[in-house]
C-alpha cells in the first residue's frame, strides 16, 4: 500500500518531536498513524515505519505484536471491548459479552460481515469502580448490563453514535488512532469536559466527612517549574551551610618522648606495620572510600589450602616437577582398585546379601522373625 502524502507529512512531524539520536522513540505514535489510514497495522504499515525510522521490519513487528491496541488484521469502525476480568466478571461482565457475541454472531477479535463492529474480550479496562464496563473505541460505558450493552451496539449498527458515560461523543477507530498518534481531533464536539463520577470521588467524600487531610497540605500551592525548584533547592542548601557551626580546632598531639637510655631503645617510636608483622602489603584507604566490590575483594579470607603470600612466616609453595608418566599411571590404577564401580544400578555402598535376604522375606510373606508385614507398623519390625 502507498500511504497518502498527509500520512507522510504527519510521520515527519511525529519524528521531529524527538531528538535526532532518539528517533526510534517515535515508533509507537507512528504505528497509530498507519493504523489510522488502514484500520490496522498491515505488513505495509510495518514496512513504512521501518523505512522512515531506519529500523528493520523485525524490530517494528516486535513492538506491533506486543501491544493489543495495534490490530494485526482489519478491524471494524467500532471496537467494542467488554471487560471480563475478575471484578467486572463478578459483576456480570461475562454475561454482557455473551449477549453481544450472540447478537452480533461473532467471537473474540472477530468483525461483523458489514465491517462495522469488532468484538473483543478485555482483561482490564482500569475502571473497576464502574464495573462492569465496556468501551467503544476506548470511550467508557459504565455499569453496563446485557440489555444496555445491546442498546449501544444496536444504535451503532443503525448509524448512530451513542454518548459515552464519560467523555466526548464517539468517533471511529481510525479517527481515534489519529488522536493516539498525537494529533488533535478537529471535529465539532470531539472534545468535551467530563467530570469524575461518584465512585471515583467516594474516597474524597469520606475524607471530607471525617475531617481526614494530609498535615500542612494546601491545594492552592502552585506547581513550580524545574528552574524554580532547582533555585529554591540551591538557596536552601546555601542557607543550611551558612547555619552550620564551625568545626572546633583539633588539639595538638603531643610527640612521644625520645628514649634517653639504652634500655628504652626502640620504645620512642611505634614500630611500622612492616616491622611489626613482617608484611609487605601496602596500606589501603579506609573502607568507606572504596566500592563494596573492591572492599570485599581486599578483605576476603583465603581458604585453608591457599596461603597468603606476604603473611609473616609463610612459605609460598613452589610448583615441583611434574610426575613421571609411570607414576601417574600407578596412581590412577591404585585409585581405580580402591573404588570399584557399582553394578546393576545399585549404590556403591549397598551389600548384595542384605538385599537378597529382604527380597526372599518379602516373597515368603514374613520377615526374619516370622512376623506378618501387615503388623510391622504396630510392632516396629523392620521390613
């Protein structure tokens, strides 16, 4: 399919919304754009998005198949979605879906013969407080029941556009895709003010009735811009620094007395770490100055068979000459003789005599003491 020039102009406008090195971020609105022209994301639409973004078709297809709002086969003018998830199902959502499926003669993701209505299950429509809910091209019809849902669908079939419970009047799926691509709907009445319903405001009403409020909350507090917020944070930091008390001077450290007699020789200055322990390991910074990974590596203790190379009195083992081939063969033969392989799938430590005895006792129906195995649990006799 060759897309219209209007679609191509809009595609360039969508891509221009993003930085030059982030143009692939425009893929989601572009998929809505091609769906607004064809009614679904066709192979030609995938190829178009890949072409304008410099991607391959596999990358575009992976995104188009992930999100359920992108349809992979032709859809009707009106997408009727019925929530059958837990909350709406308990309230009758499945009954609504079944009534519509029977009336339209279609199932999940199927379209009527006239190409007008596509029906689908919806896992959740994010309106549990109005359940059961149904949407037509993503506009809500709240608290529906089978007869009311049938009335909405019948009006659509007759060419009408019923008014949703919340929001503006209905538009077709292609018109909705234009809005999802980021372009305003210029139709009269396409935008309407809609207020929240009573279920949504129930929590607020209860808070007002019982005097519940967040301490110090002022709903009239203006929302500052990022520049204003950064400036206020810098001023608060400077004020905190200015109010911080000056650090007290550190007391002078007294130098240790010099030794004056031979008996005190070496006591005037503390021994260096190398002199005290014989270690040649360099001093390291405090643990707080190091990353956890470096600190762990430096403080890790070797196992018993791995000596610390610079520990006092430690001799670093030196590899000796490799054993002669005949010595290796002799060691291997000695190991094989000391560890005979098990046979018949039995563990190496099992004794064949005990197994044969147990088998004979089981076949005879009695154990070694003549007791019935059925009484083993009561008498404690081993099987």
